[in-house]
C-alpha cells in the first residue's frame, strides 16, 4: 500500500479555490499503485501532470518512485494559480520537488474537467481560473480533454505513458479509437469504478 500523500498543510479555505482530492483522484492513485512496479522499472526522467489541483497525484508518483529515481523531473501545469501554489506546497510536504523542464515526457497524468456542461459554462470557468474549472468540461465533457489529446502524440516519449481520467459519458471507446487512428497511441483501461452518479475509468495510453 502506497500511503496517500500528506495534505495536512491544506485547509478548508484552500479547498474553496482548489479541487479537493475525491473519488476520481483516488481512482487515479489506485491505478498508479497498480502499475507501481512497471513505473519504477521504467525509471522515468519526466512526469507531466496537467491540472494537478492540490498536487496529490504527482506527489503520489514521487512516493511510488521514491529515492530510487532521484533524476525524475516533475512538471505540473494548472490554469488555477491557487492550484499552482498548493501543488508546490504539497510537493515540499511530501519531499517531491515539482519542477519545470523541456523534454519528451515519460509519464503524463491528466484528471481533466470531464463533466458535460454548456460550452459557455466551460469558457467562463476557464476565464475565471477558479474551482469551477475543476469540473466544467463543455460538450460531452471533452472540450478541454480534446485540446490536450491533440498534443499528446508530440509530447509523449517513445516509452511514455499517459494516464487519463474519463467518465462513461466522455465516450471512452471513441477516444481510444481516435487516439489509435490519429496518433498510433494504443490504450488500456487500468481501472473502472462507480463513484456516486459517476462511472469513472483510468485510461493508460502508450505507443
Ligand atoms: C478534476 S480537477 C483534478 C485535480 C487533481 N489532479 C486531482 O486529481 O485531484 C481538474 C484540474 O484541472 C485544472 N484545469 C482545468 N482546465 C485546465 C487547463 N486548461 N489547463 C491546465 N489545467 C486545467 C483545474 O484547475 C483543476 O485543478
């Protein structure tokens, strides 16, 4: 069992502005734990998380890889400035230095705003750069994810993997077929779980 990263430095006030780890976060942590052996063996040089929120997921990868792969560079990018601050603090709290570098990425993590909403709601949420940006996903909940999927083929290293959180309504079979046809990226569903009304899956993409 990999312990959940220590988030005791974050307060309820932080969670008014930043996504609080929830079922989708924990599903992604469980999927990464299930792949812990393979990830350690991979000795990744780079790990990119898009939308880290609290910083919980990248810090968990830091715990999985431990001190055996001190060379891993963790890159995190979030539209929400509060999330960027929290991510930095969570890295420090969990002895994982969350940093910036340019390279092909070995591990990409994305738990996107996946909830289907009106496009206007998504546009407002992205402009506001606040907590609403954690869930508002626009048409089919895919508007942000689709933009990102266009870039993954160029970002991922030859041995790289991307872990994406998706909802049943996001049409996972369509995503998988599109990524094979357009970018020759294969994928597997690592875990699926029902969380309240949501049916969540973790898709792992690789070359
Ligand atoms: C569902 S939350 C996931 C947070 C965290 N990764 C977790 O699993 O607990 C989605 C995160 O994506 C961020 N986000 C939304 N749109 C984004 C964008 N265009 N680029 C980068 N991050 C974005 C949000 O601010 C939020 O922190």
